[in-house]
């Protein structure tokens, strides 16, 4: 463990750590397997000891997230439109719909719902998705595919990326301050705080989705009664 801590201290005190954080945040924008949040939290924990520099960690992480999101947006913008064009609106006229066309129609309908939601609440969706596992990439790809205005995307995404960089670095920094002489516990505390907040966000989303589904179901049941 002492050898691991020495290696971490050497890594975090090196100026190359900022380039590594930037690269991880960029790749995570379009390949969400890379744990950028964990890397930023770890840097925040060690920033409590003076190295690396906390404001630089926040700035580099936010800039990397911004660049990664724009790569994801570009992928959606250039590839999503062609994919949408191939999705059928409905089954073939005059014949039974195949399983493939039904699935395609459902995907197109889901895509259209996403388009309408992003058109009206794009900034809010982009900011909230930043804190949902996998949500960041899905939303940026969809915003590119739906041709969301690039300037508005840049403005909203800059705010989302900065808030994410600040949040991740400060979560780690608070953990580092709480266990200044034991960075492993500080890292565990920081990751635990991030996980707790993620669970809370997911629980709220699940509760709101369940409430919305109940309202839709009640509306469908009441329509035949009103018609009678």
C-alpha cells in the first residue's frame, strides 16, 4: 500500500497529470467506459495536500469534458441523421408490419420524443445528464443528430462541463481535507459521496418517471369512460 501511495503521490505531483486528466475527460465524452469522474475525484483528494493545483484540476477537467462532448455531438450530427432517415415511420402500407419495421418505428418515435424534449429543455437536459451514468454521451449524440444549434450547445455545455469539473474536484478535495494523512480513506470518502449523489439523482428520476407513467395510464383509462 505504501508503494501504491508513493506512486500516486509522484503521479499527482507531476505536471503530466493535467494532460492525463484532460485526455481522460475527452475520451469519456464519446467512449463512456473511461472513468473520468474517478480520475478527477482522485486528483481532488491529492489537491488537499497542495499537489496538484485544485483550480487547474477543475479547469482542465472542464475543458476536456467540453471537447469530448463536442466530439460526441459531431458524431451524432454526421451519423445520426443518416440513421434516422433509414428508420421507418410505420409498417409497409397494405401489408403486415414485420418485427424489424415495428422496432424501427418505435425507435423513430423515441427519437422524435427526444427531439421535442431537447428543443424545449435542451440546456436543462444536457446539464442534468452530466451526472447520470451514460446519460452524457446519449444526450450529446442525440443533440447532434437532432441538429440542435451549435452555439446554444456550446453555451449550455460550457456551463455543464464547468459545474461537473467543479463538483468532481470538490468532492475529492473535501475527502482529502477530512483524511489529510490518509489519502486512501479520503478517496473512498470522495467516491462514496459521488456514488450517494448519483443514487439520489437516479431515485428522483425513477420516482418522477413512475409518477408520469401512472398519470398516462390513468388518462388512458379515463378516455373510454369520457367517450361513453
